């Protein structure tokens, strides 16, 4: 067994989406006054081996669509393109949650590129397990400053779906 840290699988197309399960409330909050959909930073948490996602290409191969990923009772979905995960553009520096606009880690010149790999999850449904993957960055585990800026890049490009037949929508970001 190798301990090699694989960050990206280039067989996964840039145009694919990675989907992430959200809890509501928690990761996704609805403002009681404005009704505005707000995405919290907890939506994109990094575990020891990466951030758990479902990959469109693998979902299609397993006969799954986004509606098969969650029960829709207290759950929703977030999605972002693989191209966004891999992107390493110039941008504003991420300073803190109080100033959430930046997508570049402090001390860096460009956004941190990430990657997507296939990694069977531990779901009881074999099709879901085979559709599972991980979003990773080059550091293992990533430094907080790096992950915060990387996560911000994802949050700024996320679409959310709250119900089986709902359209994807752009949420507001929660500082």
C-alpha cells in the first residue's frame, strides 16, 4: 500500500460537477425575514482524506442523478464545477471570515488549485458508493489559511438545490 497523496484524476472532465450533501438548517440557512438562501462555511468541510463529494461522470455511469443523492427532508445539495476546483486564477487575498471576498491564501499569488479523485465512500448503496469522490488540495492536511481561501473560491461558485424538482440557484454567502 502506498502513502502517495493523489490530488487529481485528469480523466474527470472540467465540465463535470461535484455534488455535496448539505443539511438544512446548518450548512444552508433561510433568512426568516428576507427569505434569502444563505450558504454557510460548514457546507465545505475538509476531513482527513479530503472533502466528500459525488462526481457527475460516475453518477451517470451508475444510473444516478442529483435527485438520488439526498432524501430532501432536511437535506439539500450544493454543486460546483470541476473546473472551478482546479482553477488557479489571480484574485484578492482572503484575510478572514470578516472580509470574505478573497480567494487567494495569504502569502500566495494565485488561487490554490485543487483536484477531484474517485474514492469509494462508505454508503450502504453500492451505486452511491461508486459515485463517490474527494476534493483535495496539495497540502495534507491543508493549512487553515489555504483551505479557507480555497473553500471561499468554491462557495463563490456554488449552486444549491433545495427540493427534488427545484431549479439550481445561487445562494448568498454567510460571513
